[in-house]
C-alpha cells in the first residue's frame, strides 16, 4: 500500500493524486509536486489515503516537499505575471485577427511553461501567437483548446437550481449527457429547462438516469395494452417514482395500477 493525497492547482476543484512517501502532509498544506511538465505549486485538499498502486491505471508522481515562504512568494508572482500574460495574449489575438477567445493563463511553478486555455469554434493556426508570447516571456508556450463545458467549469456561475455550477464546484470529470436521459426521466424537452449555463445539456441529467432505468424495468410503456386482474386497457401515463401507471379502458375509464 502507498500513501497518497489529493491536491488542486490554482484553486481549481479538480483533484489530482500524488504519492507522499515519507513526507508528513495535512489537508490545507501548500506543496510542491512533480508533474509531467515540471514542478507545480498545489494545495492539499484531502487527507492521506492508503491505495494499492497495482490497481492504478497510471503510476503516480510525487509530492516533492511542503511549500515554504519563498515558494509561496514565487507562486504569487507567477499568478500576477500570468494575469499580465493573459492581457497580452488577448491583445495579440486581436492584433493577429485570430478567431479565438483566450480564457486563462498559468505559469508552471518553475516557469518552464506558460499555459493558455482558449475557446474557438474551429481549429486555429496560433503559431504566430505562440512566437509572440515566447518572445515576451522567454519560456515554452502551450495553448490548449477547450470546449464550451470546460469554459463553464473555468469561469463558474450559478445554475437554474440556484446553486454553484456542478462542473465548477465538485465534478472532477465531465461525462457525456444525452437527450435520452431527459426522455428517460419524462422531462419536458424544453431547451430553457434542460440546458445549462454552457448551452449544453445539464450535467445533473445523468445523476439519476441509472435509478430511473432500474425503476422502469418492471413498468409498461405508454401505449402498451395491459390485461391485469380482469382489467384491460391502454397505458396512457407512467409514474416512475411511485412505480404506478394509468390505463384507459374501452369504456374510457381511467384506472391507476401498480
């Protein structure tokens, strides 16, 4: 068994897991971790967890050390410089006439990379933009095109329910959502009701889909002809939660059955 902690970067809600080895870390600590791109500043957001590394799909990297005051100052300067880099990137995009929206910028802790996230409806040739940014900031530039759901996660906001967006508060992964999920739950297919702030289907449609599918297994479908306990009729509605359905007989009588 290995000791692991979950961390987040730049106050993101997405959690990444790292080995702690012999380092004593606690929830809330600032740490320096090893990533594929280089060293990164992060905050510990979970307690230490014991895991079997053999069951992991990919090997985990290490927490290098607990961040000291100098590390905190470096991170704060990186954040300030990244904010300036975002302003510069937006100005360069306008100057070059690129059809893209730069949403965020982030330095790795050791400044070996400056990473930008942008939104675009189609592929964009951003090579000239990368050259201009590399000339100004003297480091490797990476530009990542993200989707509209990722933008909502990045920007944040509130949903129809009045709570913070799921993607911006607790969802680590954004899974696919289909219109069949709304149909499965007998939800009116009104775009204003089933679409989220991103304009795509609500993530929460997937939360209860498995439950609805399980509850509906023993229930008839609307339109089925039912013969039960001497009663015969056509199914006109189904209540999945109550596990009941209503039929209309030949005499136009409405009867509820379970």
